[in-house]
């Protein structure tokens, strides 16, 4: 469940995401939001400069994304004291999120004004020292604090020591800052639940000339302008949100005046606006943005009132059309109601309606979907198509904590699933179908390589999920360190690789020798019905049995979405003990289903 959501209490009206807010309005709105006693995420902000002006911006930008931030500002410049001293207020108080913001000007002042005097050896020493400094700080924070950690990287200098000659240096001051950012990113990747907030990118988007407020920097050590504070707050809120709310899975697109200009039925293939010149280049750019989302694992679906054959002809024959029919995982192009189309799309893809984002230029269609399907995210599409790409990017609907290999493959996996379903229809029995898939099951223990994907599955899997516990990567590491067994599974078949699609965690009961409890057992909806759950349970039983386990305790915690997992425990021989707890004696672990070829480590 999404923690820290705005509750049902009266809230101040917040401007739409695309609407800029001034400093005075940020202060007013933050006061009004904080007056509402909503359950909040405890956020600690540690900065090497005065961050007081950042605070109200973060409160408001979080609220615009349905999060509530209760922010504590550490004393000015006390980053290391707070992160190292176990008696510090930071470590003594439970936090949900810790935000660390460091300026190079504060920690390495000579690196700016005296950059030209630095030798290559000195610069290499600076890199190594800063990398070690951050690594030690975050390692210590991970040992003593369960909070999720965000770290701002370094904006480019607003002025270079060598002036216009900076580009002639090797390395230049600008490129050296980028090297430091690469080092910081590497440190963060090596630790669970530590992520970079791309302040460098944010500064570029805003413009370095608008980044600093020299007056406030001199007077109060508050170097960021009001625009910079707002931009960083937006970046922080967007980076934090996927920890507490699963990103959307599917973008549902209209066609006419959305993917091209004009009405296809009236203008024809040669008359629609789509190409290298205005206005067609606006739609061409939008299509490229949509394709980029698909490359990152977002499913595409079509919901258009049109003749399907006409639309398919555009996708196949128009020389400037970047989107093709195979890019769409669901296709609802006809003259029926769009709310009904969205229901069909969700059913076809086996995802919930609240995983859909609807993009349609027609305000009447948008309002109809809002009324009929309030759980669907309907974007406020601007009147001018020049704003389409920005609206899609700024929505934050598809923001991910990290991009995994499975994300990149997701759209192709859905295409492969369509081929599997064709085989299913041609096969007489389920057993024959499963044998015909020629499945290889690969299972292993969760390690550093698989931890990000497993944590992602725990964060977003809803349907086949016995307990829906949303363990973070750090929490999962803590369970394993405490003696838990954490397994992952992936499945390949004759049509392709489904990727890492299942995970299970069992923990020993501390006061009951030989008893282990299933903390987590989940599987992607893509492979429901192929016996993967039975195979994973068989291997889990084997692991527990080999460690002296005599009883396995199963738990089913019902939610609004996990009904597909409701019958799993009784169907696999567990006996009910209470409404939610089930017992399975481990006299003899069950056999792996015969239609799987198993690949696993020898100690499994």
C-alpha cells in the first residue's frame, strides 16, 4: 500500500503539475498542507548549505504527487556528524527517507576557484578521496538506519576557473565534475536503497544562469534560487515516489490528433500531419517519446475510434510513422466506447485498471473515462500538440527506481506471450501445452546481481502475491543476514526468455525449532497457469528441509488484488490453522513438475 498518501481530509487546492509556483505560494501552500494532520513520510534533509528555502518546495511538490512529507532539517553543515554519530538526532529517530545534498563549493572549495592549479595526480587524489568519503558515510548510514536514501549529485560550476578556455583543459572542470558524479553514482549503485537525485541534469534544464541566488548565498549561505529550489524539490518528489507507489504499466493512446495531426478517415494516409516539417514534426517527436517509454518496459495499447485496417495501414506504410503495429501489446481500434476498450485492454494484458494511463486529445473522451473508470490515470492533454511530449514526461507516471534487464524486455515478452496463447488454443490438454513449451526453470539465491530486480518485484507484484509485503532491498538483505532463505526464479521456453519472474522468502521461527514461515511468495502475472508456483514451492521445500525444517507455515493476506493467489496454499496440501495461517509438514519435499528442465546451484 502507498504510504504517506494525502488522506481524505480537506486539502488546499494544488496547481496542476505543469503550473509554476512562486516562493510566496510555496510557503503558503506548505503551511496549509502541514496544518492537515495527514499520515506523513518522515523525511530528513542533510545539506552542506542552508536548505530552509528547499523545505516548503519539497512539501508542496510531494503533495502534487500524492505524498505527504514531514521534513526535519539537520543543523546547517552537519552531514557527517549526523550520519556517523550513533547518538545523533538523525540516527536516533526512525526515518522513511534521508536526503543528502552536498555542493562541491562547500566540501571542496579549491576545486572551483583553484582548478587550473590542480595537477592530474592531485585531481585523481580528489576523486579517490571523495569516493571513499561518500562510501564510508553511506555504508555507516545503511548499518544504523533503515531509511531510503536520496543523494543529490553535483551541478556544474556556474563559472569556470579557466573561463572560456576550460574546454581546452584535460580534464576540463566541467568534465571533472561529471567524473565525480559518475563516481557518486557507482557508490550509490553498490548499496541497497541508495539512489541519486540528478541535480546536475536539473540545473541544466533550468539553466546555470538561473541556478544561483548570489545575494542569498552571501547573506545566508542559501545559494539556490527560488527556481532552483522548486526544480530540485520536483526532482526529489519524483525520485522518491516509486518507493511508495508502483509506477504505471501501460500507456493507452488515441490515434487521430494524438499520434498524428488530422482525422485519418477524412484526410487519408497522405493527408495526416506526420513528418519532418511542422506541424508533422510535433507528432513525430511525440511518437519517438512514446517509443522511448516502450524501450524502458512500458506497454503500449491503442484505444481509438477508427477503422482498424486504416490505422494499421498508417503504421505499416506511412514513411514517417515510427510506431508499428507490433509495438502495441493491446489493440482496441473500433467505434465502441473507450471506457469499455480500457477494460478490455486491462483484461488482455492481465493488469489492473489502475496500471493504465490514458492519453487522448479529446476532452470529452477524457472526461468520460474519468467518470466511468476513476482508477485509470487520465492525463490533462494540452490543446496544443507542442505540449504533448512535455506532458507525458512531467506526469511522472512511469518513473522507475532503476531500469532492469527485465524492464527492457517487457514489451517483447508480451508479444511472445501472444504466441504462447496461440499454442494453447491449438493444444488438446494443459499438460500437453506445458510439455510443448519446453520450459527451463532457473532458480538461485538472491545476491547483489539479482537484488534490484527482486526488490522491484516485491514493490509492484499484486495479483499472485501471498502476503504483499513490500520489503525494500535493504530490508531484504537484512532478512537474509538474519538467516532467511531468499530465492528467485526465471523461466525460458521455446518462444523466449520470460526473465526473472518469481521470488520467495522464508524465515526461521526463532522460538520454534524446525519451523519456517513463508514471508513472501510471489510471481509475475505473465506466467500464471504454467506451474511455476508449484516448481518454486518444491524447491523452497527442498531448501528448508535440507536445513532441518520439519514444518512450513504459509500465510495468505488477502488484498483487493491478490485473489489469483487465494487458493494456492490449500491446493498445495497446506492445512488451515487460522483464517490466514496454514501448515505443511515437510516429511518429504514435493517433486518438481516433469515439464520443467531445472538449472540451479548445487547447494539449492
